[in-house]
């Protein structure tokens, strides 16, 4: 009888332990990390003193941490803030990088051409005149000197 009672107690103890063990929280899957980053626009130029907004799309779309850190290969030519806003500082070419903050080391880059906007175009001669059927040579000077110098003529 005592053996029967001991067996019964052991059975209840075992069932109790089994019940407690089965109530343990299930392990959650590891957080999804960033697999790829796309930057938009995919190519860009920005004039000195102006800005260009960059945005990112992260895959997978359900990655736990989608934030990126932005950086410029040459902050003296173009800076980029934490929100991806690029500011042109001096003429040149820079690489802007978006690096995933989730520790995956996934990154994407974009080349930015920093340009100098034309401030003025001077045409010479200043007060030209030409007779019917005649020709006249005109010259255009774009300033500042670092600006794109090509001019398209129309009449």
C-alpha cells in the first residue's frame, strides 16, 4: 500500500514537472537582419549650396531594424545628414554610403557629382547688329569659371 502511494506521488510529481516544463515560453526566432539596401534616386548630382534628398528601401521589408547610417567619402565636397540629405559644398565627385544599423554590415553606395551652377552668361558683342542675310559671330562666357561651360544657341 505504501509502495502504491509512493508510486502515485511520484506520478503526480512527474506530471507536475511535465506541466511546468511545457508552460515555458517558446523561443522566438532570431530577428530578421537587413539583406539589401536600395538608394533612391539611383544616381544624382547636386549643385554647390543646394541639397538632394536620398531615401532607402530595405529588404526584407520585415527586417527588425531598418535604420541606416549615412556617410560621405569626402565631407569637404558633400555632406550628408542622418536623414540622407546631401548638401553640395565644393565641386567634385563623392560616394555616399548607407550602412544598415542592425549589425549585418549590409551597405549600398551612390556616386554624387557636385556641380557649380552657372551664375551668369555674358554674350559678346554686347549690342550686335547684322544686316539681312549677314552673319555675326557671337561668343558666350559662362561664370563662374568652374560652372559647366557648354552653351546651346537658338534664335
